[in-house]
C-alpha cells in the first residue's frame, strides 16, 4: 500500500470532529504552500511580465475602477 493509499484510508476512517480538524489543517497547509510558491515566483521574476502587462494596460487607459 502506498503512502497515498494509507493516507486516504486513514482520512476516510476519521470521525466528524477529526475530519473537520484535518480539513482545517489541510486547507491551512495548502494556503501556506501557495503563498510560498507565489513568493518564490515573484522573487525569481516569473511574474514580472504579468505586472508589466497590467501597468501597460493601466497607462493605456484599458482598465476601469473596481
């Protein structure tokens, strides 16, 4: 049995309270990983072209207030 299969089995066996706690923990973990990835992408310059495009659109009057 793989780690994933073991984890799936364990999660399906959680009672309601344990499952809710697990869900909250897992959501926090996903959020943390997402933010770390965004920070790494920003630091490496991967997002620079999106920022440049947004600024160019703004300067060209192609945006509207929210």
